[in-house]
C-alpha cells in the first residue's frame, strides 16, 4: 500500500515548523545570554541623589571703623578717660562725640538730643535714667523720654542703641532713705526693655559690686570694660585689638 501524499506533505510541514520553533528558541536564548554578558561588562550608572548642603547662618560682623558715634547720658557715660564709651570706640575705630554730663536727667538729655542728633552721626548711644529714678520720677515718663530720643535718631537715619543700665539689685548698696532705689531701678529697666521700639536695647546688667566704686554703682575700670564688651558683643562690632 502506498503512502498518502497529503499526510506526507503535512508531516514535512510540521517538521519545518518544529525546526523553526527550535531555531527561534535557540536564537532567543543566545540573545538573552549575549545581553547578560554585555550588561555585565558595562558600568551600571546608579543615579546619585542630590545632596544639599545645610545652610550655615553666620553672624555678620559689622565694621564700624570711621563711623561717627554720639553718646548721650549721665555720670555713667561721663568718664572721658577710660569710660565704657571710650573703650568701645578705641576697640572698633569709631569716632566719639560724648555729651554726657554728671547728674543729668532724661529731660535734659532730650534737649541735648534735639541740638545734636543729625544725619552726620551713624550711631547714637543712650544711657540714662539712674538720676530720674533716684529722684522717684515715674518710670513710664522716663522711658517715654528715652523713646523721644530714639525717634529723633530714626528721623535722621541714625541707629539708636539704648543701654539698660547696671544691675541695681546686685550692685547698689542702699543708704538710709534710699532703700526703694534698687527695686525701682529694676522696674524701670523692665519697662524700658518691654517698651522701647526702633532701637537696639543692650542689656548691660553685667556689673557686680566688686566692679562698683560707690553706692550708685559708678563703675570701676573693670565694670566699664564689661559694659563695653556687652555693647560690642550685642552689636557684633568688629574690633581691632
């Protein structure tokens, strides 16, 4: 019996299909293996996350050499030889103009401010109130006068710097009839620090009794140095020695 030519043709065709499939699989496997080999030889680039440096905020040091400084005050600023204001200006190179006079009150200082404050000056240091409080004047009125001077500075483009004064409760040695003074002066300072605006307030309550020369805390040289350093540190002034 002879073979069926139709069946024989189908079988041949199936063989070609199988061979084609086998060839496809072999080629695919070779392609995959080749890809692996090439991938293994190439450098794999891994994205590097962007690292942001932390912002470092540095204190800005202010170079005031040659700047003009006006000082308004009483006996605590009236030492023209080695007072705190002299030390500040020598260390920073500022040009000093000192109008402070022993025993003066804030109303007098306001009048001095009216006569002297002008755009000519770069800074104005205001240190008063001790005599006013010693005279039992209303602390709110004293602070109001300080604010008047500050506003004059602002109007003339002068930077105002107000000093709080010494630590009366630590420094002052009350005498008979003046026992009220340390607490009254402390109250004045609190009102001053809470109320003054338009100026930098320097807390110079750094003097101790060993730095004071008398019961009203007129400072010894060590006290003046401490106050000068407090001002320079607060204002971030550049120093030259």
